[in-house]
């Protein structure tokens, strides 16, 4: 058995969850995983009995990443990409695709998810701060008139008070394990974050995506190419456009079938085991 060091960047965003999935998989196989990252990584893995070495504060990537994202708000996606490329370290030139690596911080599952009623729609905002509250408000306003229930996760960077209206058919949480909602959902309405899109693919849930920035336009385009999502451009996002797109996705059996087929294909893989085997071979 090996002791394997996991190099993490920051504890927010979508980069830590796949690493957590692999680290816990390694531990189940008898290895001893340990993390090296900044203070936000240590906070994220606290309570999971994983040793974490914390970098000195001046090397914290989390604050630098958040500052870069804030500076990029309002720029076009291509300009945002250039800004991030200039300020962040490039990825290594080689990689292995192992499939979706899904991990979520444990949290109680609200009893209301299992109450009888209309099907659920999951609406998500980015776990990294970006000015995407308009997605949430438009979604709430539009879905208020649909025969569905809405679970909205706004992330730790937002407060429910930022929303002007919360309809009776909606529940708003800062954090809720997305998988627990997607298991019960007919639709994901999202900013096209990589984590939420991969979970929707895994659970076979059709998507309506309004990409906001960073890597999100690329993620949305790939989901649309798979036939599992409808994409609305950020500058075309209106209540009327959103209502039309929601109705289209909810009624389109081809999108439902494509989402089901992708989920079945993904579930034939063993992503965590694949990643662990590659690490064991090094």
C-alpha cells in the first residue's frame, strides 16, 4: 500500500470534489491519502480524517482565484479566459480521462425532498462568486408558474435576502447535495458549472444552461452537442426566453432519452477505480 499525496488548489469551486472522490477511493483500497493545499482545502476536508499540510498564507490560491474572477466579471467569455490564463498556472500537458469523479460535502437531506408533490427542478449558482443572481431570480419567477417544485442552491457567496421574490413552490439553500435533488428531478437549470453538469449527466437529468463565464460556455456547448441540454446565451437571458426554453426542455422527449442514454453509458464506467488504478501504477 502507498501513501499518496494529493495536491489541491483551493477548497471552493469544482476542482476539489474530483480529488476528494479519488482520495476516499484510495483510502478504501488501503492507501493513506494526504492533502497539500491552502487553508480553504484544509477547511473543506476537515472532519474526514485526512491529513492535510497547509501552505503558507502567501501561497493561498483561493483568494487569488476569487480576486481574478471578480476582476473578470463583465468581460466577454474569451476575455475572461485570457485573464485566467495569464494569472493561473497551466495544466500539465498530459492527462487521463477516467470518467466523472463525483464527491459532495456531507449534509442532511431535507425531509421536504421526499414529500409528495410535483417533480423537482434543481437551480444552481456557482460555488465561486460571480454575478449570477439574475439566473436565480429569473428561474424562480418563471418556474413559479410551472407544475414543479424548485430547489435553488445559491452558494456560500450569496444570501437568500439578495433575491427579490421567492415563490411558494421554491426552497432556497446555500448548500444542498445536488445528487439528492437530481435523483428526484426532471430538469437542471444552471450556470453550466462543470460539477453540476457532470452530476446531471450521471443522473440522466436534462439541462437548461445559461453560461456566465470562465469555462462555462465550453461546458454548455459540449452538453448541448450531446443532445442533453438547451443553451441560452447570457445576453439573451430574459424571463420570456427562459420560460420558452423551460417548456421546450420539459416537453422534449428526445432530450430526456439522450440524457438517459448518456447516464447509462457513464454508469458502465468505474471512474474512481480507474483513477486509483492509474495512481497505483505510478
